[in-house]
C-alpha cells in the first residue's frame, strides 16, 4: 500500500497561552490525507524505553529498533503513534536524538506523547526541565508532528492532528495528552472539551449539545501513556464476564491514578471512540467499556521489563467506511 499521509499544514499552537475563551482555528492543526478507497493505518509503538541497560550493552536497543523496523516495513503504516516512555534515564537527550533519526528514516509522519520516564533524571527522579528540553527535541524530527501544546495547560504535549479525505473533510481527529507522572489534570480536561467543541463546530457548524445535536460529533481517537482510572472498573466488569480473558489481558495491575473527570467528559461529548495507552508492559487489552474502546498497546521492544509473548506493535486501521479495527501484532 502506498503511504497516503501528506502534510497540509502544521499545528501552530506551540507555546501559546490558552483559555476556555480562546478562538478555535481549524487551520492551526496538522492535516494528514487519507486517500479515497484506501485504509489509513496507524502503528502504535508503546513503551520503547530506548536507553542503555547495564549487562546487555546495546543489545536491547538494537533488538527493539529492529523489531520496530520490521513492523513498519511489514505493515506500511501511514502514521506512527508513540505512546510514551519513548526513552528512559538521564541520557534521554542522546537517545531521543537516536530515536528521531531512526523514525525519520522511514519518511512517515509520527505523533508522540510523553511518558513518566521520558523526563527522567538520575536515580529515576523526575525533572520537568529535562522533559521540556526533550519535548523541544521531539519537535525537531523531520517527520514529527509532536507539539508541546499550550504552555499554561498541565504537561508537555497536549495537541491535535486531523485525518482528512482528499476533499479535505475530516474523517477522524487524533488527540494527544501528556499524563506526566501519573494522571491528567482538570485543565487538560477543559482543554480537551474546548478542542472537541471547536473541532465539531468548525466541521459541522453545530454546537455539541448532547441528544439535541442534528449531526453526530466528529469522531476522535485519544493517545496518552498512563491509562485512565476507569481501567480498573473495566477490569472488574471483564472479570465477571470472562475470567480467563481478564487474567490473560491483565498480567499486572493497572495504575490507579485519581479520577480526573476525563472519561466522563469523553462520554458527555460523544466524540472519542477509542483510547490508546501503555505503561503496564505486560498487559494487552482491547475492550469496549461504557461505549468507548480501551486499548493497552503491546510493549514495543526489549528495553525495560517485558514478557517475550507480550512484545510487538499494535495496528490501528481506519477503514474506508470510517470504522476502526485494532490488531495486536506480536514480534516473531
């Protein structure tokens, strides 16, 4: 399949200040073109943790990048989505440059979100200044769509990208969030509401107004690193329905960040259909909970703790009829 993602314009938010009264401009956001009659493929690369690991020299890095390279060449995605913990440890600027060079060789656009290890300093300590420097580096990738986002919204990397057809009509919006050390904050929820409402009004001309809307909201996919706290409730529901499936899906407990209201806001607005995240390296999940699909992407690679049967990539396909499929692609 020919790669059909083409740059139309670049997200102009950068370090701008934002408020709930800010005017939304659709042309501030990058558009990627899906060719008519073809599927649009997104390859999720989760928890790559590119770093030097004592005792294995550079074996883990080389195996991780080889795995990702083979998946990219096999599935020929139109977009790569890196869902956090892209690099690890105090040498993250060095390995960030190495990762960007690796990604840019494929000449495929990519989105990224920050994970709890991306801004890591010595002794696993968090360093927000280091994260800011790494985020600035991520913006420099030749095919990178990563943006630091509004400077007065919590985290680094809250931004949007749109997938459009050849006539310029939006098929799906992609929304990226920085969960930082643990969870999304109220101002990120407010920014998300502003973004979704602005996107919808720009496309349909209508305000989002629940059941009174005359047209369906623009569909969006959300990408972040640490799962929402509702993943724990999802697990309990799944355990009652399918204990064997639940035990296979959750090989480690999901993180338990505080409830930030994001899931309720997503349900209220009715736009976001799928969530994609990582963080727990041993989990593999694709499950619809209260109308929204939750996806733990497969851990991509051998850097960091892992289980050999839970290593690989996750292929997200937006079909020509705008439906979405998700497939786990284990490493061979």
